[in-house]
C-alpha cells in the first residue's frame, strides 16, 4: 500500500475502531455499576412488597400466611420478568425467576411459596444486601425481617439475569454505533482525506509530466506545498545550471584535446627527431582525455566495492605518475604522510582524477627550483586530510563556487580544478583554500570521510 490516501484512510479507520472499542469498554465498566444499583433497588423493592404482603395477611397458621402472601406475590408477577426486561434469548444456568425464602424459628419455613427441601435456598440471613451461591450461580440477595411474624425474608436473583439485561442495553446503544455510525464516520473521513490530498495528487501528476507540463503557480497551492514547489523549481534551475556547466566543460575539454593534438602534429612536423617532446605533448592530451572520461563517469551509480579505495596508495601512485614531469621542470615533488591506512568512500577512478589534476596544477603553477608537497594525514574526527602545497602565485577562490565555469582552453589549469570541484561536490568532500606558510603559494585542503573495513 503505497498511496498516502490509502494509508490515511486505513489509519483513520483503525483509530475509529480502537477509540470506539475503548469507549465501549469504558461504557461497559460504567454501566455495570449503574445497572447493578438499579437491580439492587428493584430487588429491595420486591423484598419490601413481599414483607408488606406478609404483614397484611390475616391467618391463624404461619403456613397459611406464607401461602397467601406467596400467591399474591406471584399474582403481581414479581418473580418473573416484570420490570427486569429479560431478553428472550437470555440463557440462565439456574432459573430466570426471582427466588424468595422465609426463615423462622431457626429453620427454613418456605421457599418460593413451597415447603423447604434440603435446608432451603439461601443460608446467609444477615440483613441487607449479600452475595450467595445457589445452583452453580452467584445470587444477589436482600434480606428483611418481619416483626409481626418473626420471619426473615430473603429475595434474590442470579447474576445471569443482570448480565442479560446489561448485554441488551449495551447492544442497543453501541451496536447501532458500531454497525451504522462507525462505517459512516469512516466514509466521511475517507471523503475528507480524499478532498484534502486532492491538491497533492494533482501536483504529483504535474510533477510526473514536468517539465513538459508546467508546475502550478504558488497562488493556487496549499500553504504546505508552496515551499516544496519552490524548492522543486530551484532544484530544476540548479540542475539546468549544472547541465549547462557540464556542457561548457565538455566543450572546453574537446577544444583542449583538439588543440593539443594539433600542437602534437605540428611539433612532429617541425621536430620529427624530438620524441621526448612529442611524448610529453601526447601525455598532456591523454590527461585531457582522462578528464573527459572522468566527467562522463561522475553521475553513474557505483557498486559498494568500487566506491572505496586507500587514499595514501592512490596519492603515492599519482605522485609517481607526475614525478618525471616535475623533474623535467626542475621541481621537487614530495609526498609526506603518517596515515597510510584507512579507506575513503570515493571510487579509485575519481580519486585518481582529483589527485592528478591537483598535482598537475601545483606543478604548472610553481616556478623552476620550487617544491610541491603532498601530504596525507589524519584529520578531525573520522576524516582523512589531503593537502597540496605549492610555491605558485596563489589560486583564486572563485573556482570553489559552483557558478564558476571555464570558458575555454585559455584558462590554464582552470578546467582541471573545476573537475576537482565537481568530484568533491559529487562525493561530499570538503575543499578549502589557504596560503602555505612553508612554500608561500597555495595550500589546498581536501577532507575525505573514511569507511569501516570489512
């Protein structure tokens, strides 16, 4: 279930069911005490009616008094359903009749208007309300005393009778809500959710067709979506600007390779015996081609094993590749580093391109007899720090900004540095420029996040 609307409706339905269920439990807990009080009041009233019948009966013998009072009690229908609203489907393990018992002279006189058998029904003759067990049920009883006849009168009803009444009452109230009101509430919530997220769904369709279909204006959007659409438009502009810079860089690389190949051909025509000079020119053309390949590989996905390498090892290899060029220019290329372990989360190909361009730029910027120092050491936290220091005139910080692009082959070293910036931006590397206190030229720092070893 990936739709936001479906998830909202599902969670709202679950919320309604849970809240209704909790409400039902709370109402049941509250109503249980209420119905118990109502039943106890009805029980006490029946006991008082029976007591009044006993006191008003005129007869010489006690058994005749009991018989007449019991007959009138049953004629009033006070031993069955009257006033109890007992459901037709109520199932009682004992009897659904209200039981009453008369006790006098230390023995059971009558039970439900009949002579007592097996010691009677109830045994607790304490006045007032009590709970007693009879026929496998718990009975609620109420006991009063007749001074005229010196008899204890106990009236009781089983728990099952109260449960049946409570179940019917709760079903009458909550059954209608669960069967009618809850589905209606879910339907209304679904309509509200559908109407509320309609702008989001329309925006989703427009974004899917964007840029063929323009994004909606901010005036017609809900407040919550305005920032999103504005950020989306800015990102589109940023992507377009990055693509324009990329095309500019590709054009500059193409022009540079073409010009260097032409220079190589002219050099061969003029100096066919100068093979060393020709090889140097071809080497520079090869670096420009590698930069083009580096640019084309920036956006492709990398597998986990490809996206890590040993920074010190790659730095040493890059210094070795540039050593002969540095010596031919009278420049000392020095590699320093106390941190020779630790992998960084950058593919080896990208590290090679970044290092080659940095070292090549430092060599080109340094005067004859100067030194270029490349250092790898532990930085702050879990980062490795690469520094490249030269004795050149210094580097303009504008190339660190994404807005800066190379206009053509005339910007010496600029294209390689822009490629360095693109690699750093793609792999979340931190670049900063400073002044080398030792050599007097540029000090470039690049911080790499490390990865844990397998």
